[in-house]
């Protein structure tokens, strides 16, 4: 994880070791009270009995986890067989979030690099240029995006108008639209961390490599990418993890024919189901999953560094 | 150097991708702007040019509500982003410059926790928590919740930047008799600036756009722009929201231009 | 910065003073009551009105159950939610004689199934939920729920459903001619199979932009509220709102007296205020639905009476409320809904 990525490299030091407790105290207090406490409440809730139409009954129960992993038929009276429904929903979300992250990286890295190599005084302006659209509410942005992508929308009119397509491209209500929605929701979260890292990059390293006859794409791959890796990792985390739980943009653009993790959990708290323990359990499973993914990643990175 | 056939900093195609990126980002906003001038109450059928929705924003029955919602959103986003960025900078310094210590991974895990929990869960749990400790809901509860979930968004760009800065700079400063505090404020912080600015901006837009958590922790009579906009959708999306969005864009463009002009003037004198 | 913090602190303080005298805290949908009407009430009774908003009946319930009960005086839940809230013990009882204008309620709304005897609520606005069809895309008969669940080829793949279990399931039950909260296993299995089959014809589930997809022409058929259909028509869409012969959904939003209301007296005054024809007519003219109060006629916008969306034809099916199922049945319905969207 970024902390893991953070652990390696020559940039770590113990310059502020004595002050570290004081430096971390604000974060510990704020997050301990405002995030850890609510998460602890949800962890407890996931092991309680559900109260019909929301809420919990204070009796220990594994019902929520049973519901997640055990299929007992339409009427809940068959013996337990493996429940694929929720695993399938999780897998779909991971896949969509992964694709959206890749899309963001492919578009976001060159953009961040381009911004970081502008003359110093222009850089902040470019950063603002990338973030200004996010002053407009997500709902409004997404609805407008949908308007553009419609079968009879401006994009298709343009593409058929110049003769590139004969038939309008059906984008809305497809998986690709979901990925596009996620990509559009989180793009600056990829661009800005990479920008902050590349801006620091010492181009003398590229010069040196090039003097030793490395082609420029080799320089990019072997010299530049490894040294700005923390920025790329940070960007990928900031796009991938929130994408997993997101539902508004993918639902609007993708048609919401299938649950994503976010809409499944939302339904447990705000929908007819009103099954708080199940919503809490699904969140805890999601949380564990993300932690494991990040840990494996941190392990590999630590290995690669040593 | 001059004998190089090409500039090593320039990769072919990157400029093109950047432009594509901007087109993707701004194309929907052009729709928003155009339809804010629509004479029809529809956001998809064009009926002619009109300023009626701008008039509606200022004189319509909901104008006072939207105005206070906009003010709340900005005050909250500014304060939350400032506090979150400060906390994130201090934490990054401790985690990356504080040597090896046991709580290091735990601290990082805690900082990224708000990212990993779906918003609706944080929302319901936070509401339960505030009620349990008898905290009256209002602007303050929104602010506190926003500070908490903004921290990871500020932290990651900042730490990505700090990892690119060798500690030799501060060591050199301290060898020259700078105190640790001076090494931090005069050497590390200025080097960190692009990371801190990036972190602040991300925290700001995350706070400005938050709906789910805000919707649960807000108190009676307090609206933010997203809660007002989502609420209004129950009656159908009207172009007055497009007009509000266009004006917000205008404000942001003016603010950015001003700050750019001012900073340019500073450098000249 | 400092100034900002002081402003924020001041704002937080004013927001925190919740139980001052002469106050009324309303929990309401956004843009569902004209501000002038609230101002009028404020003036007439010297009461400061504070309003908070929610975006769905379920969000209202979740928020109250998470501990917000006791901070609001009145809320405006839909029919089935009134029943649920009463079952959950979230509502206070209005004693006989406490509402001077209770007699103004139209007889057909004075004793509804979701609140027998109107002990917790008064009518606010009502309307129907059915579906609308774009007449440019389809000119055949539309007075049947087949349009949604077993559509002609021309409409398949161009249907938007509301992303709401209650509305979809109730409509499905009407389509199949089975009771809404059926416990009959064969009927439930058939319902599950029917929905799985119908899903292939549906392009999307969307409530937030249910009107927009019809106006833009992205969907040829959309499950929709009557008021939304009327608005879509006014925005230029050539759509017709259907009253299927199998029946359609009727909904009613109601003002309820919440348990532990901090300003109970003012809440009752507010309910009396909304039972006066002139006042509730102002809501109707604003929201374009129908009130449940006698004598509003002279105060209404004459356009409203002519709306085809509020005037079902003689051969239309029956309008029914969404029913509230018991826990065991509801769990099966949740399972069917998950199967549908998995």
C-alpha cells in the first residue's frame, strides 16, 4: 500500500522521529473518533440480529454472513449451498473498478506528465483546468455526460455525420458506460498525485540514460516510471477503492440493471430491504477484501525493493 | 546537450492525450452551460434562448435556500480541506520522516480507512454515533464528518510527493544549524508545495461534492448544494440547476484567473 | 480563514438552537411546498419554521431509526410508509378534537387503509404511478401492463423501470392478477420467473431521471408518476400516460405527527393550517398533484382539472395502494428483487 510504498526508498528518514507522536496525534484523534468508532459500530452490527425494516436487535447472530455465503432458495428453507449472487456482484464491481482505474491511468498519466513539464508558472493553472469541472455537482455532470453519449446525442450525430459510423454507437446502458462513469467521476484523483510526483522528477536521470543510448520509451519505462511510482500507486488507490463502492454515476450511465457493491449496500440501508446487519456485513467483507488486496500489493513491493 | 535530436521531456502523443482528457472533462459542461439558457423547462429539448432560469435562481421561491446551501458548501469545503490537508501533511511527515515505528502501518491503515468503507455505511454509523454521544446535528457535524473523509484524499498526493524528496535537503539545512522546525517549514514545506496544493484541491472537490454522508449528518434547516440538488430531483431536474452550475463554474474560473494574475504580478515586482 | 471559522461557528450555533419557543421543525421532501406558504404560516402563528429535507421514504425511515426521532415535529411520508412508521412506533396519536379542521378531509381519504381513522396523519397530496408511452414510437393500444412486462417487439429494449422495489413489484402483481403480498409459493415462483423473463426487455432502472429519459426519447416507455408524465408532456414529449385495465398504483403523501415532537402544539396548528382549502390548494398549484381536502376547487389552477394524467378513463382498472407485507413475505420479495438485479 502507499504506506508500504512509502516505507521503501532513500526518501525515508528519521529526521522527525522525536516529534512523530505529536505529528500523528491530530490524525489519530480525528480518525479514531470520526471513522474508527463508526466502523466499530458497523462491525458489531454485522454480528447482530436484523430488525425488520432497519435497525438491529441486540442478539448475537451470524445471519448476515450466512445470507452472504449461503443460498437457501427463494423461501429460505432449503439446505445451504454456495451463494454466488453476492460473489458475482463483488466480482463485477472489482472488474469495473479495475477497468476504470486502467482507463484513468492511460489517460491520466500522460496528462499529469504533460502538466508537470509545463513552465513552472503555468503548472498550477493546468492543475486548476483539470479540477474546475468538479465544481459542478456529480449528478449534473453525469446527466450531461449521458446526454452527450445517447444514441441520438451530439457524439453519435458527429460520428455518423463525418461518416465514421453508419449506425449510432450504443454506449448508454452498457458496461463500458459504467466504466466511463467511474472514470469521469475520479479522473483528477489519478492526475493530481502523479503530477505531484512527476513534478519532482529529476530529468538529469533521463539525460544520463539517454546519453548511454537508451531509447526514449525505455527511459520512460526503466527510469521515469519507477521513480514516480508512489504517485501512480496513490492515484490508482484513489480511483480504484472509491470506485468499488460508488453507484451514482455507474447507475445513471449503466442503467442499473445489475447491482454494484455500492448499490447493494445502499439498498440495505435505504431500500425496501432495510437489512442493516447484512449491509454492515457486506461492508466488512468489502473492507477486508480491499485491505487484503492492498497488503498483497505492499508485500510484493517490499520484496521488489529488497 | 544541444546536439540531442529531440527534447527528452517531450513524449509524442502526450499532448494529444491531454487535450483529449480536457475535451472529455469539459464536453458535458458545455451541455450544462448551453441548457442553462434554455427557454423550456426541459434539460433535453431546446426551445430557444432565455435568461429565465438565471432570474429564477435569484428571484425564484427557492433562491434563498440555494443561496444558503451554496454558502454552506463553500464554507465547509474550505475549512474541511484546510484542516484535512494540515492533518495529512503532519501525518505524512511522521510516517515518511519519523523513522521506523510500530504504529506506522496502523497509522497508514487508519488514514486510508475512510476510502474503504462505502459512504452509506459511514453515513448511518456516524449518525448513530453522533446520536449516541448526544451531539446535536448541524453545520458542525457536517464539517467534522467532511474533515474525516477528506484526509486520505489529501494524504495520498502529499505522501507521493514527499517520497520523491530526499531527506538530504533537510539534513543539509540542519548541518548548517537550522532547527528541526526551520528545516520543516523552510526546506521541506516549500519542496512539498505541489503535493500540498494537489491534496488540498482533491479534498476541496471531494467535500464540495459529498451527498450521502452530508444527507445523514446534517441537521434541520441546514442544506448544502448537493443535498439541495438531489432533493430537487424529486420534482424533476430543471434548468435552474444548470444555471447554478454555470454560475459556479464562472466563479471558479474568475477565482483561478484572479489568483493567477495576482501571483504573476507578485513575481514581476 | 479566521473569519470563516467564526462564521461557521456562528452558523453552527444558530443551527443548534432547536427547541426555542415558537418553533416548528418540518422534515419534508425538497421543493414540495411553496416557501410563501411557510412564510404565511410563520406570520399567522408567530412561529419560526425550520425545514429539513430527505430524498426518499426509506431514507426518512433510516434517518429516524438511526436516532433523529425527537428532533422533528412533522414529516411527509407516503401511504405505505405511514403504516410502517406507525408499526415502528415513530408516530404520535392525534386525539379526537385536537384538529379543528379534520372534518375538511374528503370522505374517501378520512379512513384510509394505511392509517385507519386518520389517527396519525392528514392527507397532503396524492396521485398515481403507472407508465407513459412515446406515441411517436408506438401507436397501438397501451391500456395493458403487457407494455411493461411483455412488450411488443417495437418497444422491447426501450423500457425504463423505476429503481424501486415497491413500485416494480406492485405493478408486477397487478400484471399477474395476484395479491400484492401473496404468500402462495406457486404464485411467488411464477412472479420470480415472470420478472426474470421481463428483464430482457428493460433498458434501465432509473428513478432520478425517469422524466428526462422520456423527454429525450432515450426510452419509449417509462414507469412514472402522473405528475412527472404531465411535466414531460409539457416539455414537448409526445407521450401518453396509461391507465392499464389490470389496475395501476395510487400513492398519497401525508403529513404525520412524529413521536416526541419538540413542538407538538405548533405541529397540530400546522396540520390544521394545511387542512384549510386555500392553503392546501397552494401546494397543489405548486406541486401539480391532487389534495384530499374538501372545497379546494375555487382556489385551483383551472389547467389542473383538465390534465389527462389526473383523469382516468371510465374503463381504467382500479387504483391500488402499495401494500405493506409482513416480515416473512417481505424477505421473499427482497430475494426476488435481488435475483432480478444480481
